[in-house]
């Protein structure tokens, strides 16, 4: 698996999402969602709705969402493989017993981790805010995503989306102290949001 192949998968995901959005515009134009009935209580078609177009759009969205779910699992798997490959390569070049300062001794941070993005904004009350993430903190790791396999910001959202219902490892370098801190973000509650806006470094 190469970075180029991973980018191809991510591009495919973006294309699927564009198609979902296009079909969603049909529903929006008809002022109806995915689950509302298309007939009234007397089983007559609802007025001012293009029944055929809505049904086609709903069917297409269902298929595309299923394809997207499969693709997201493949992306996460390949990102994990790339991460492990990169970590093993770098680790072989790092001298043993290299000193490293971390805040949390129970969650040691790999010495190979380097920042790839910086926090620009933190939404008050969301998970990151509650866990102490602050503006200008640098991101070293989100789940399987590190500087070794980071290419675009949409990878962050992919990892977060795939972490719903479980814990997500989040490693930052604090702007205030320069120390690396490991946080285990709990996404077990439905609808949990990380609540940060970040930008790649050197942009």
C-alpha cells in the first residue's frame, strides 16, 4: 500500500460524497427527507412532489452510503497499515533509550511522532474543549493518523467518523509548555463531536 493508493481511496470517498450531495439536492428541492411517506393518509401521492425522482434519489443515496461505509473501513485499515510501516521504519533509525518528555507516563508517546497540524479554534463545550485542548496546540496523532501518513485535512474527519462508539487516541504538543500529551477521546456517546478546527503546519 502506497500513499498514492491511499489518496486514491480518499478521492473516491470525496466523489461518493459529492454524488450523495447531488441526490440530496433532489430531496431538498422536493422538501422531503429519506424516510417520510410519499402518500397521504388516503394513499394519494403527496402534492408538489416528484415521486419518481424522489424514489430514484433515495435509492441512489442508500447505495452510495453503503459504498461509502465500506470504503471508510478500507481507508482506516490502510491508514493503520501505513502508520505501522512508517513507525517501524522510523523506530529502526532511533537510538534505544532516547529520552522523551511526556505528561502521561501511562500513555507513552512514540518518539517518532511529529506535528502535522495546529489547532486554530476549539468549540466551547465540545469534547476537545473538555479535555483541555487549546488554540495553537500542535497535533501529533489522531487514531492511526500521524505525520507519516497525513496528506489532507479530510483524513482527520475520516478517522473521527470511524471512531464513533469507541475511544480515540489523540496526541498533542501543548503550546503553553511544549510537552507532548496523550488524550483518550471518548466517542462512545452518540453524537459526540471533537470540536476543533485545524490547519496543516507550514500553510
